[in-house]
């Protein structure tokens, strides 16, 4: 044990490695994104990553040919030790510049995704053709009880899910970071405009007030999300006490072409791991249903996949949502963006 501790402390003795861990606590990043955030060359960054990985302090998540890094808090790196160290890391003179560059890296990532969906908005209903059997949607709507709720459709796309939601909800707030997608959704939802609102915004900075909605609905969204923990905390923040979270998403698959052609960040999700994250975000109970359904995707006219899906439903306990540092300012900025 003493030998392991000495090895751990030696690995943490370099300020560069402390800066790396701090950035990865803030966002899951690829090696190239991490290099940009630290204004260093990839070979130099890679050497430090190897040392941290060998010490058990980093976890790698591979999605096809893409590799992402995140810290192994609790297992390789004890959280109490890291919490004590992080206070000192914030005092490093490089920290402010690292944080500023990280914001630019993440904004670049958002811009790339937004530009993609703006470009394909008019054709999206042909690309993402919907559920093969409709079982997943039926199960998701069943979770939205009682009827007459105010529902946030996060990552609404062209409004295909909102068309079903508006039939059981009192009001649907359609949220997407692509304004072109929102415009397509507005056209398709024209008969229901008295009960539908459209708000541009990011999934990790929802344009919603604290506890504004009765339910949050996210269909085929989470496999586009870099930071699942942050997004689940945002969902929890926006939900009223006793509110419902419903997620439909892809099970793990092998269709690597989706990461390159359809801006997917994840080749599906482990539903049990997502359930654990939802519990940590404050949802209880959380249930998983592996429905007998699939999501049909087609691109380039010659690529087609039927991907198995699952439904996660969770409940926000009848208590105040967990404190989320900085959420108020994030919410204010998101709402101001929506109003513009």
C-alpha cells in the first residue's frame, strides 16, 4: 500500500499532469483536444498521459477509431486526495489560460455539431428514419404519466418526437442547438403552435429555468453528448420535484461509420452505466427497459443500419435538486441566447 501511494504521489508531482487531470475532470477530451487546451504538442502530452494511465489514474473510452480520456476518480485516484490537490491546482499560473482554451475547444466541438445538423436538417427525416416498430416511443410515452405535463423535448431535431408528445402533454418546449432543425420542427408542428415553444440551446446548458418542467424527454440525444454526468445534472436541475426523465437511446453497436458521417460521439451506450450516472445525478428510482425495437438510420443512399435501443426512465425525488456550481449563470446565459 505504501509503495502504491509513493508511486501515485510521484505521478502527481508534475504540474503538467495535475493540469491534465483538472481539464479531464471538467470535460472528457481526446488527446488532440487536450493538447489544444494546454497549448502543447501531442507527443509531449502523450508522454504525460502514459504516466498517468500506467498509474491507474486515467480511463480511455474508445469509439471506433476515436479515443477519449477521463480521470479514474475513486479507483486509481482517491477522490479525497484529488479534492485536496485540486484546490492547489487552481492556484497554478497556467490554470486560467487552460480554462479559457478549454472553453474554446468545447465551443468548437459544439459548433461542429451544430453546423452538421444545420446542413442536414431538411433531409434528416430520411437519414434518421425513426423506430422500426414504434415500441420504444410507446414505452417512452407511457412513462410520461399523468398526461397534461409541461415537457422539454431536448435535442428535438425536426420534431418527430414532439408530434407524439404534444398529443399527451399540455405544453412541449422543443430545444435544439441547430436553428435549422428548429425551423423544420416549427413547420411540422404548425397545427400545434399554441402548445409548442421553440428554444435554441445546448443540452449541457439548457435554456430552462430551475425546476421549470414536469418532464424531460431526450430521444437519440445522449450518444451525441460528450459529458453525460453534466447533462444528467442539467436534466435534474430543470425538473420539478417529482418530475420524470425519459431517455431513448442506442445500445452499444459496431456501426463505426456513424461517428464519421452522422456526428455521433458514442457507438451506443451501456444502459446500466447510464443508470448509475442518473442515480448519482439525483434520480431515484431509475429503470431500464430493453425494448424490442430498433432505430433505423440511412446515409449516402447505400448505408443503412437498424440499431437496437433502450428506454431509461427516472424520477426526480420530491426535494430540491442538488446544488450545481454555476448553474444559475449558465441558465441565465442559455435563456438570454434563447431570447435572441
